[in-house]
C-alpha cells in the first residue's frame, strides 16, 4: 500500500527550513537546493513543488498570511467584544518568537516585492489580509455604542490601524530594546482613543 503524504506537515517542514535558511544565511541563500538540504529532502522532490526560487519565496510569504488567519480563526470570541478585538489584533504583532520570525520573513522577502512580480503578488495578498482583518475587527467595535463613531469613517480608521500595526511590527523586529509589552500597550492606547468617553460605560 503506498505511503500517504501529510501535505500540511510537509509544507510546514519546508517553511520551517526556509525560514531557518533565511534567518541564518540571508535572502541570497534562500534557494530550492539549500532549503531541500535544510529540510532533509531531495532537491528534485522539492523542485516539483517549487520549480523556481521565486515560487519558494512566494510560498514563504503566503504561509505567513495563512498562519495569521489560522490563529485568528482559532481565537474564541468570548463575551467581551473589546477584549476579543484586542486579542485578535495582537496576533498581527510579533509579540512572541513565532510571530517575530513571521515578521522577519515578511519584511525580508517584502523588499523583493518592489522588483519581483511573483513575490509582489504574494506580498500584496498577505498585506491585504492584514488590512481586511483591521477593517473587520474595527467593524465589530463599531457595533458597540461606545465605538459607534467609527462607522462613518471605518475604512480610514482601518487604514490608520493597519499603518500602526506595520509600524509597531517593524520597530519590534529591528529594535531589541523594545518589548512585546510596549507594543501591546501602544495598541491598547490606540483602541482606547477610538472610544467615545461619554459612552464608555455602555
């Protein structure tokens, strides 16, 4: 009987190997051959899934978006909408080792998006996912009386939130003096600033 392949586990192994190569050796070393060696796979086997280096790069970017979406989907809603929105948005920030690695991959490969159409498409997809999450989550807040003022300008507020998350993520990835607690507090301050003080008890 032929052995069944767990494609999800295989994708994860390839991604982990690719991210190790990227973190250790830099973007120029992110090749199909090097990732195959790192993952303990035959180069020909990996090349069937990723025939070019660009395909492998795009996969690494796409996987960051899929992992974010999986974490968001796994968070239970709970009775407190404000707390749920905050916890969801924290999943978009590099507040632990796993998310920091994702951010470093996203930023490193994202530099290629300026000149590489294949990578640009994957980058745009992942970037749009974050924007959609910001819009959807702020929409949940806007259904609360204390945040009703968000509704008329929801796209603009979502865009500002997206920019804030990008900025916090960038600084966390590049400045070791900044902490996850600092970023989480800045996010809370921003969400509090969107609240109508007169209706905050509602």
